[in-house]
C-alpha cells in the first residue's frame, strides 16, 4: 500500500501553460513527474452558463505532504480564476517507481 503517494490533477486552456506549470512543479521538487494530456473537452457550469472548452489535463505525481504547496504554486501561477486542483491517492505502484518518485521529491 502506498497511499501517501498522490496524483494531483489540474487543467489549463493552453498547452504552453501546462508545460510552464509542470516545469515549475518539477523544478521545485513538488512533483516527480507531470504528464500533460489533451486536448480534452471539458463541459461545466461557470457563472450560470454551460461552458464547453478544450483543455489540457496535467497529471502530477507527488506525495500527500506536498499537496498544500502544490495547490499554492498552481493557484499563484495558473491563468484561471478558479483552477481545478484535486488529488487522488495512488493505492498501488511498483516498488521501483515508488522509490524513484520519492527520490525526486523534496518532502518530509
């Protein structure tokens, strides 16, 4: 069981914004890896209207003790007024991947 490992997700409208956020997270050792997928279609209600937007999803691999710092960095550097910042535990992963991931993070 490796529940202390998390995957944080956020979305951005432009791939360049995702790359910039991903680099910041890895440079600050808040994430071991950031994968950028997309474009995806997001449908949501915002300020009373149904919106449909092409976005890019960032999948951020990290440790739960770093979530508040990750959320703060995303909030401070994100182009959206209210970015999605959600985390899910990684319940299983290979021992080798876990060791690598933890070795790339600044946590404790």
